[in-house]
């Protein structure tokens, strides 16, 4: 863990505040001791609920490195990642994640993700947003074609 990179993530969260169109969340992606992506939450600016600092930096790091596999990288983020970002972090395969504020700190300033953790534990039929499985042969066919595809790029 390098405090310089943690401070860089926190500095990004302060830049987010200065932008007046973002929450106080910043992140940096580090590869071999070098920051390859640095930025912050742009949910309001981009009108995109997925534009959290971590997701934005995963996208940027992937573009910079030309790969979706960030397993050689570390992520420094100003706050414990929300459930969406946590999923993205696992898909990106980071080797380590460092964070400053935790989810309770975030809840204390109005960014409470606890309802998502609660929803994830509920059966589909009991969730706040209804989810319905639709049986469709063509959808199953797409999966069967993927399974049989000899030259697919696994991820």
C-alpha cells in the first residue's frame, strides 16, 4: 500500500467536489507503481448512474492498457466500493483494492447503499423492482452458440 496513491484518490474526490456535479468519490488505478488512470464520480455530469469513480477508472484503465484484464493493477479509491463497483472490480480482476472511507461513512453523508445489499438477499419476487424470467428459445440458442464457438475470447 502506498499512501501517495491513496492520497491521489482522495485528491480526485476533492476535484469532484470542485466540479459541482459529482459526489465526493475519487479513484486511481496503479500498474507497477505508476498511475494509469485517475478520476472521479461523474454520475450527475454524465447523466449516468453507473459513472462511479471506480467504474470510470476501470473503463479508462482498460482503454489505456487495451485489455479488460486488470489483474496486474491495484485500485485505490476514496470510499469502500458500492455493490455495483464491487462487481466491476471482480470482473476486472484487480490484484488489490485499497479504500479510505467505508460504507458507513458514506451512509452518514447521504450515500447509503445498504438497501442494495438488503435487496440482493431477497428472492427475485420480493425485490423492490420486480424481476421476471422470460423463457425464450432464441436466448437459450445464443448461449448454446457461445458454448460451441471455438474461437471465443474468454473473459
